[in-house]
C-alpha cells in the first residue's frame, strides 16, 4: 500500500519519526482548536492537514513550541 505523502519525503523535513509524530499531533490540535474557536467547518481531518503542511515544507520541528504547558 502506497501512502501519500511518502514517509521519506516527510522525514526529509523532520528526520526523526517520533518527533514527526509529535509535531504533526501538536499542529493538528492547533488546527482543530482554531477551527472550533472560529466555527470553521474543516473539509479534511486536522491530522491530514498537518501532514500536508510538513510535506509541503511549511512546517518542521523548528516551528513548534516544544515547551510543556502546565494546566492550573
């Protein structure tokens, strides 16, 4: 089964697969939260949108805030 985008394309922007999962998950949460706040209807799943951003070179690990936020 061929996946699009190919993993080797994604790992060219984020070389570590585990970091890739974290970056995509964080970005997908941001997309979902932004859509919920604005009431926007998403035509694609947030994870798909985040993966496509990585594949297009719009997103890499340097764009993500990797600090841990504590809930109070």
